[in-house]
C-alpha cells in the first residue's frame, strides 16, 4: 500500500521532469567556456542597455564601457538567480504540498544548495570560468524564492478547491 503523501501524481511527475530539465539547462550554461558565456550574456546586456539608457550611443566610450560592465555583472547575477528560482519552484512542486518550515521544504532547499555547489565546482574545470561561493548564495536565494512561489501556487489551488467544495455542499444541502 502506497502512502498518499508519497504518491506521485501526474503533476508531480511532470515537475520532477522539469526539475531534471532545469538541472540539465544549468549544467549546459556552466559548460560554456568564458568566451561563449560572455558572448551570450553580452548580447542580452547590449539589448538591455540600449533599452534602459536612452542616450547610450552619445556617451563617451569610457562611460559606455562602465555602464555596460555594471549592467553585465547585474544581468549575469540575475541569470543565476532566475534559473535557480525556476529550479527551486519545479523541485518544490515535485515534492508536493507540505509545511513551509518542514523537512520537505528544508530538503528542497538543501538539494538546490548542493546542486549550486556542484555547479560552481563544475565551473572550476571549464576554461576561463571560476567557481564562486557568492554565486552559490545567489543561486540558493533564487531557489528559495522559487520555493516560496510554489507555496503561493499551493495556497491558490487550495483556496479554489475549498470554494468548489463549499459550493458543492451548498448545492447538496
């Protein structure tokens, strides 16, 4: 007999597969050497800077470089945060509904933290890349945010389910 709290519902299986997909995506991004990684983030940075800084083309080359360097740093860190938020969300949804301060939530966070550590260790072996503990902290913060978003989704689903049940009870009463 399978315990209902451990049972894999189709949605949980889908989120488990999405978790693996996020892990593969992160691994592939981390496998890019420094030149390829900078090229990818550089294209995003150029687009963002052109949208945000109205007179960018009229600024001195020195000022443009300064703006671009700061923007690229922020964009790279946001990329870390975002992809790990996606991982935290998917992993949390795969684990299923649970208490926010329970063992399951702690397990999701530890899982994401350990994956972030392994990701940074992986980058040590990629030409031109470096493993940075600050990135592990950023990644873990993103994972926590994704996990918290899953609790919002769980709450909304529970609210809708309760309202449907109340409506059914009024109709049958």
